[in-house]
């Protein structure tokens, strides 16, 4: 209780004044408000807008085929683990095959990602910075399900770091396994983060006591195995195990980086005049911003390594250090994604991880300023970096809403795209509907996979798309897979083929890495109509 004195009849009388009441905010309130904000912004600026014909098309195409009872890797080729595809396939089985089902699922993933970013940042950072990080994710409109799985695992590891209960390690291991099922690289990142946390803690505390370390690591590995082994057994029962191991390990980790690498832009000049290699276009100020953002994860990880490394070298094994360690290790391993493809699309996949770690670093800087007796308004400037990213994200969202506003009506629902795509792809789909019968097989080359889904026409081959990643696969055994594909086209009596940009597929001509298929198409099909980027071809 504070006390003041007031004069009364020549005497000083103590008068008590009640302390200033503080507003009690329920713990669930920020989550509710962020959910509403995420739902509202996404619905306004992102829901049902945009169509990534190759990559999103592959997700839709594979999920539809799985919903129809086909077996991944045996019946349909793709190089990722199938957890998310199976989830979408299950929703297709329940609600029907449509774009609307996918759009609703992506909205749910986006909202969940926002909440996980906030939950993790709120444990590590100053609360306004945690809110700012979540708002940046909201404005970005991203729905990277692999990143969501990774951050959920990191959140579980953070809980374990706080309590050090062994059950937390088993839960973390189960989430590592789940992460692997939705993206094998994310599963490996989370496994590395979990084992790395145990190893670092062991080195700092008791490097001579090996048995407890092995016991804890065994719990993580047991949980991960419990998630992954049933899928491995199922693949073996379905006769897909050899193909699954080949596609998800050899092709993904050895062939894909070899043929699909995109390097970081060079440090000089500081203001680039071209980032087309990194899939970004715009005026120099915007390119400069994007270049900074491409380097932000690397700079953030380096700074976090410096802070945590200094603390651990000084044997400061305190709760705050243990809390931040899983995120820092996961972020360091996730740099492998950008090392492989340093383009703006993949940056947005790893940005939520960077934002949480950046919020933690800015919190450390704010605390240092306050301890140095800086005014609170100066310490509040720690919000500025996230405020800048938030402002740019809002500008990008507004530009996307304006650009992606033309409806593209398809057999599987409507999506908003740019006017050129609506005109050209819409014309192609209408022409396909007129020239083919329901259920008639078509073929699409090399990578415009969404056309199968949008046109509601089956693909008679195992391959949804063929890009340079498959170069070695297509060359093996004297082109056996190429011959199998062309045989499937003949067996299905395919009359219509859609092609696009055969001269430059990620910088490589289609005929260079799939010569037998390219020769077959040239010999047996001829152009019937062109729709901008796409060409409809008929059998000669």
C-alpha cells in the first residue's frame, strides 16, 4: 500500500491509497484474438486465391489418386513422404474431391501455424514481440504444413527443456515421427534438434555420465520409430517399400539437390537489379528487401549461436538457455532448405522459424538495454524489425489480392487467379472438356500437374510430373521408365496431350532429360490449339 500525507489542523495524517489495478487478461485471450485475425486476414487476402500449377497440382493429383485407392510410390510416383497427401485424400473421401476442400485445409494449417508461432514465441520472448511474430505470419498468409509439424515438435522439446520429464521426450519422439511422415527433411531436422539438445545438455552438465544420455536418446528414437515403422510395414505389405525408399531417400536427398539448386544471391552489389533466379521480380528497393530477407535466417542463426554458445561455454545451463536451444538447433538445421533452394518461396517456408528465433534475440537485446538503464521507449524499438517485415507483408498481401482476382472455373471448383491465367488456362480446360469424354485419360508434360485435377481427367502413368530431378531415374536401365510411360499412353489410347515450356524446364530442355518421351510426343502428337503458356496437342 502506498501512503501520502495531507495537512489537517497542523498535523500530518497518513492516508492510504490503493495500488493501481492491473487488468487481468485470460491466457486464452491472445489465442482467440489471433485466431480471429488469422481467419479474417486469410479469408480476405489469401483464401481461394492463387494456383501453383506444378507443385500444388502435384499435391492435389496425388491426394486424388490416394483417395481412389492407389498406393503411393507403387502406383503414383512422388518423392515426398505422404502424410499430408493422405490427410487431404481422407478429406476428399469424406467431403468430395474439390478445390474447396484443399482451400479449407490450407486455412486450417495457416491458423494452426499462427497459434504455434505465438505459443512458442510467448515462452521465449517478450509478449509484444511474440504477438508481432504471429502478426507477421498472419500477414504472410503462408500455410507450410512441414514447418507447422517442425514447430510443433520444437514446442514439445521446449516443454521438455522446462520440466525435464522423460514423458516429454517420448511425446517429442512421436512428433519427430509425425514430422517425418509429412516431410522427410523436416523429420530429420527435428530428430537432429532433439538429439542435439540432449547432447549439448550432457556436455554442459556431466560428460562422463553416458548411460542417462543413451536412455533419453532411446526414448526419442522409440517415439519416432512408433510413428514411422507402421508406415514402413504398410509400404512393404503393399509392395511399395523398394520404390518408397528409392524415391524418398535417393531421389530426394541426392538427385534433387544436384539438379534443382538455387544459390543465395551474391553479397555484392548490395542493391541487386535482378533476382529472377530466386523467383522474385520488382523494383530495386523491393529486391534489396528480399535479398536481406534471404540472408535473415542465416544471420539470425549466427547471432543465436553466438548468444547460446557464450552462455553454454560459461556453464549457464539455466532455464532460458534450455528453452531456446531446441529452436536454435532446429533453425540451424532448417537452413538446409535454403542452402538447397534459396528462392523466395522456400524462404517463406522457413520464415516462421526465423521469426520466433528473431523475437527471442530481440528480447535479449531489450533486456540488455533495460539493464543498462536505457529508457523503456528505446527498448521498445526492438519491435521495429518485425514491424518492417509486417508492413511489407501487408503490402504483398494487398498486391496479391488485387492481382489474383479473376475467377477460374474448373470441374473441381473455382479459384481466383490473375487475368492471363484465367483466360488461357480457362480456355484450355473448356477445350479439353469439349474434346474428351468423362473419364478419358490425357497426358500432361512436363510438370503442369494441376490440369489432371482441374479437368477431372485421369493420368494413365505413374508420373504426375517430370522435372530434372528425375534425370537419373529416367536414364536408368536404358530408359526403362520412359518406355513404361509411353507404353501406358498407348495402352490407354491417349488422344490428347497438354504441353508447356518444353524448351526450358528449370533451365533444362525436356528432351535432354526425357528424350524417349519427348521423341514419342513429337512423333505421335501435333499442336491443335495454343492457350498462352499451354499447348493442346492431338494424336496424329
